[in-house]
């Protein structure tokens, strides 16, 4: 059962945050290209770093705690999923907070004074 430990953590993260997509109407899934553009450079960097660290013996992943499916560089598939799932949950959370509070994060379209109706 411990082979599913890493997957269990990832599943817990998904279950704990995916409801925000429906409940708060965050529309993160609908804007999947935007999400991929944001996480792809980070995922690529972290995968390279992980593979390097594994090759140098800086760290390893327990075969008893992972499924055993390895990507090139002896990277467990769960580790790659971690680099996608955690940012996805973070973006869902941020968008959920934004939907409740009305906070802006700087990526909103600029509205001219005449377009707001307060000319």
C-alpha cells in the first residue's frame, strides 16, 4: 500500500482544490493554455534539476513509496506530476480567493475611464 504514498498525496491535493473550479467558477481549466504557458518553464527547470540531483546522488526516491514507473533520468512519474499538480492547486486557490475578494493580480485588461461609465 505504501507504493501509493506519493500518488495519495497528489490525489489529496487535487481533491482539496479541484472543487474551486466548479464551486468558485475559477475557470482555470477553461484557460488551460494560459496555465501551461505559466508552468512549462518551471516544470522544465525543476525536471532538469531533479534529474541532475538524482544522477549526482544528492537525493533519491524510495521505490517502496512510488509506483516504480520511471522517466528518463530515473525520475519517478509522480515527481513530474508533482510539478504540475501543486501549481495547478495553487492557481485554483489564487483564483478562488480572487473570485471572493475581487483582488487583482495585474493581469486584468486595462479599462479606460470612458469605458467604465465614470467619464
